[in-house]
C-alpha cells in the first residue's frame, strides 16, 4: 500500500501534463541566514505561490508559518528533513533534524535531504539518506535527494556529479537534484546514467537571467525533469515573472527567447504604469 501513497504524492509534486517539476526552494535560512529575498519568508511564499509552482520545499518551522497560504492556493509542499549552518563548526555536515513521520503528520507531499559527497562526514550523511529512504518506502513518502560533490578540484565535473546522482538512485531516492555540469553534452551523461528524474539545482542568482534560463533549457533538452530553484526566483527583482519564464521552459519546452518575454513584458508594465 505504501507504493500507492508514493504514486499519489508524486502526482501532487510533478506536473501531470509535462511530467516535469518546478519546485521553489526555501531551505536557505538555517544554512546561510535570513538573506535578501527571504528576510520575510511569509511575504516571499505569498509572492511566489501566486504563480503556482508545482511545489515548494522548506523546513517544518516555515511550513507551520505559511501553510494557510499553501492550502488556499493548493500548493503541495516538501519538507526539508536536514540542515547545516555555515555559522557552526561543521558547515559541511547536513544532519537530520526532522523525521518522515513528522512530515507526514504535517501533510507533506514529499521530503528532501542533502548529501555532500567528499567531506569527512560523507558516510554519516549517506547513512542518513539510507535511513530516510527506508522510512519513505514504509510510509509511502517521495524522497528528493539533493546530491552535491564537494571539496574536489572541480565540484561540477561530470564524473563526480553523475556519480553523486547515481548514489541517490541506488539508495532509494525518487528524485535527485544536483549541479549543472557546464554543457548539454555532459549533463546528458548525468541524466542517462541516473534511473530516477534529475532536477537542476539553481544555485546563486545569475548575473543575467538569460544565463540561468539557458542552463535550464539545456537540462530540459537532454532529458532533465525540471528544477528546484530558490535564489534565481526570489532574489530576482520580479520573482513572479521569473517563475513564469521558468515554467514555460520546463513545462512548455519554450525557447529561452520566448521565456524571456515574460521578464521583458513585466519590465514594460512597470515602466508604463
């Protein structure tokens, strides 16, 4: 029966028409603090959910604050089960801070957790992933694994990234989020060697939104299943316009130029209103 639960919940966070997902990430506060764009998380959630992302993910404390908005707009949510903080002594250790059972009690449609492949505590994080994967299978909860090589000469090297993504699949994750490897050709290797859907990690906000949309388009073109993105949405000057542009690329396979029209049209509205 738990398999049915997974299918039901995956159907809530993956777009039924495209088979892809646009997920807004809001799990940054513990890691890097209340940075620009999430100083007021309730306001941020209110803004981005107007544009109906497929889902949104954040720690349980924020879910408790913003759930009325999510319920009102019918936005499913994923709860982040782990965290680290750059202000602490182990900034490269994502430790479990929540449980699958608790996420289920709050009404989550999925859970997420990180593994950094490379640091001294990699084994500890992998054990956490295996533990959460077992609980997700038992309870019928989808698992989004966020897998990043770290500490290598090039953390975005395709050999490292596709290995990290494959680990997620091997340990039972349902979806994996990872780095872009620099080109369509190399990211195709990541997708082809990973038997579960691969999502693009947004990373730092791009200097030019066209750059981010181009990377996103490249990932979709080679079989990527969307993105889980934070700063490139809520640190952009017009988050709703950016989210509309992202959805066009992910769900409609629009060109970068067509998607950018959402940004241009919004800027035109601002100038002429």
